[in-house]
């Protein structure tokens, strides 16, 4: 199991963090055999996740029927209890559950809301390992309150972020509980099954079906798992230092998409020079076979080792897509290798992805959507909007469910990183970044963790400085730019920001 004790926030910040966070529910008495709490107390999604155990591994066995377009599946979870449990729960929505086994023995089950409650015949003792096996059927086209399924004419892909992995498989659906994954995907002739990680075996079942098995080298948060079925060609190429790159491309569009796919090796080389060796066993793009506006509400999604895209986006010229391709690649470091401890820490993902995505753009002289060509010019414009965004979208590190993917988490996060770099200098900033990535690799980290690392590496307490930038209701002064001003908030500016039709698409790299 991969869990690390997170660094304690500097004392000056504790009051601010406490005031803006939702406390996790108290654990049940470990001696009473009480039901495990059905939440991890996330400040943005308070009902998400479950307590009383931690998952160390998932094995997902999915079989796709091209006639019914249904998926028959078995999810096997290996977990360790943190208390004695008379009942445990998994997140699950829209799954037709047929059977639940606990260590091979049938267990009583109940589906209530978005929870699958499992009651063993005898309470599970604390600090023991158990195996939960759930057999179920899922319909990728089902109308649900929210769903990760992306149906395509020849199969499906999934986009679980932030809170919908449990519409694909029962799980502890929170990024703080990362686990190892193996996948077995059975498909009929003419289709391929692909998942996060590396292909470890292919089995011809002798009845026209093939089973593809994948395994992750590093743990994965449920919200960035990828499983896809379709008429694909797999394009392999080599990245820097021999890194295997693989793209999963609709066969009919492979030639047209090749110019975009061929950009990846240089993108990886550029980011490795700034953030270190690529953290996973492979990387590539999945332009899934669905360009519909309602297929999913973003252009790209950083599922681990395989970034999901709408194909039409990738048909544009390099200057129109390269910056956003860098944004998604950076998520392999910030968001995937180091996952957010809670969803209020999303700015760590999106702020960093936009920060390096914009640097990449401006180095190449590509104007951004505002016609600006330098980071300083874009940050001056963003700085002027600071109080407006804090009014309409809250502080950078204090989102709610409605404004989670507002520009405040993207460009607002970039502004924080830009301010920190000016405060400590470029070399120290680089050391902060590398230390944070190394310390929390394959784990989850909070905003407080980042502040603690910044303080440690810079040799000065940054809790007050970063606390104001991340949690303040007013935009602080920008180091080195006393001439920069913030536009006053007027009644006309108090409405939420104008957003594109896709609410997640607030990246400045688009």
C-alpha cells in the first residue's frame, strides 16, 4: 500500500485552512464493529468516498457485447480495514449488481443512492486484508445523473473525473485512495480493448473474441482510470530515453491524426527538462471516436498513461493544439503521479498544467487567445481580474462543486505560481517543484503540503505569502510589480465568469 503521512501545514496557515475546509467525519470506534463511514469528508464532494478501509488493488474484468452494447463485468478489490467493520460501502451508481462475494463467501448487499453497502456474515477485524468481488452489468448509454461512460459507434471510452468512476466500476472513488490496477477487456472480432498501463497479454478465446490484459506499474486514482473499446489501430513510437509511446487511434482517422500524434516525443522531452523523467511506463493519446458536443464536457482529459481527446481538436495546426497537449502532458506529473488530497486542491493540477502549457506556448511565439505573447503580459491581465474572480469563484484553493472548474483554478492557479516564482527566484522555484513531485510521487498531496515544501526549500516561511494568494478574498500585491493594479469589482462584474460551452474548458492553453 502506498500511503504517506502528509507534511503538517505551517502554523500561520492552520487557522485559514481550518476555516475554509470541511472536517472529515469522525471514525467509528474500532472496537464496536460499526459500519464504516460512507464518506471521506471531501470539502467539494462531501458524499464521495468511504472510510474504514483502504484499497490496495483493483482487478477489473469487462466483456463488451457489440450487439446489446452492454458490459458484463467483475470488479475484484483487495482492501485493508482500518477498523473493525460490521458493514462497508463502495461508491456505485447505475450498476446492475448480480452478486457480491467477501473473501469468496456471498455477502448481503444493498444499493442506496450512490453507495453499495456490503454486510459480511461476521464483522471484519481491524487491520486485516479482505477481497471483495462484485459481479454486475453496466449500460454505457444509460441516462444517469452523471456518468463517466462515453459511448461511441464502435464501443466506448470513459472520462471519470472528478466523481464518476463509480458509474463504471464499484470503488472507493476518491483520489486520496490510489491503488494498483489490472484490467482484462474482452471484445468481439474487429475491436480492441485498451486500458491504462501496459499490455501484458492477449488471449484468443477461440469464439471470435479476444481478451486484452493490462497492468499499471504505478498506482492510479479512480478518477483518472481509462478503459476503452473500439475499432482502433495502436501506433507505437519511441520517446526520450527509450520511453515507449503508444497512441490508440480510430482506424478510419489514423492518417489524418498522425501529424498531431507525432508531436508527443518533443513535448515529453521539453517537460522532462523542467520536471524530470516522465513518471509512468508509457504515454500516448486516445482520440476517441466521438466528436459530439455532449460526448464529454472538455477537450482533453488526462487519464493515466493515455490522454483522452476529441479527434477534431487534434486536426488543427500545431500552434492551435501544442500548448494544450502540453497542459495534458503536465498532468502526468501534477494530478496523476501526485494526486490531489481533496478536490479543493484542484488548483495544484490545473494551475501547474496551465503554467507549463503557457510557458511552452510563449517560448514558441504563439499568441494566446487574448493575442498576448508573453507570460508577463498574460499574468498582468490575469492579475487585473483577481478580485473579480475571487468574488465570483472564490479563492483559488477554496472551490465548491459549482465553480470547481472555473478559470480561478486554472489561470488563478498560474498567477499563484507566477507570484511564488517571483518571490523566491526561478532556481528555488524549480527546486520546490522537483522536491514536491519526488516527495509525493505515487501518493496524494494537499495545498498545505505544497506550502510546507515551498517553505522548507526556500528556507523561509511561505505560509503567510501563499495563504494570502490561495485563500484571501483580495488579490495580494505582485512581487516585483508594484505598478500592477486590480480592477475594482463592480455590480456588473459579480456574475460568474463567461465560460465556453464546455464548463471544464477554462484552460488558458486553448
